[in-house]
C-alpha cells in the first residue's frame, strides 16, 4: 500500500516510503504541509529524498461505510494467522474462515477483493467479505 500525495498545482505522487512524523489513519484524508530533504547518497533500495511533516492543517473523514479493497496483483499482501492478519503494517481482524481465505489468496497471488469496515482503532480494519475475480 502507498499513500497518495497531491501537491498544490502539481500531478499526484505515490509515496512508497511514507512521511516522517506522519501516521496514516484509515478513513481520514489529511491536508498537511511538509518539506523535502535530499538523501545523499540515497540507499540502494530507498528514496533519494525524505519527506518530513511540518504541520497537519486539516483532517476529514472520507470513509464511513464498508468499502472494498482490490488486490489485483501478486501475493504477499497479508501475513499472520488466526483471526488477525497484518496487511502491510495495518492490522486486519476477521472471522477465522475469512482470514484463511484472504491469506490463501494472498499467498498464491490470486486476484481478490476484501470488503473492510473501520474499527474504533484507526490503525485496525475489520474484513467482512471476500471474493475472487
């Protein structure tokens, strides 16, 4: 998963390494100010710049109902077992059978969709349905 950043008057950017000092919260769209710092030399497997949070200007809820997350490529999205999985740093709770289906599809690279709900903890989602396509 990655965050998407839309700088003023510029095209959208995908952020694969995050923003120092900022924690993504599911269901919340955040307007922030930040600065970029060049990394010299850049790490072999990392970004050539750090993005550092300066201020959170506004936070707006954007998801209030169940929503679908589509996993169209490859495997490795989920780790763990039982009724709690890790989805690239986000905890996902689900019934045992549902968690097993999700983990199996993720491990085999099957394309799938998971219906999720927000929980009281903004770092945890609840999976409620699963389909393949």
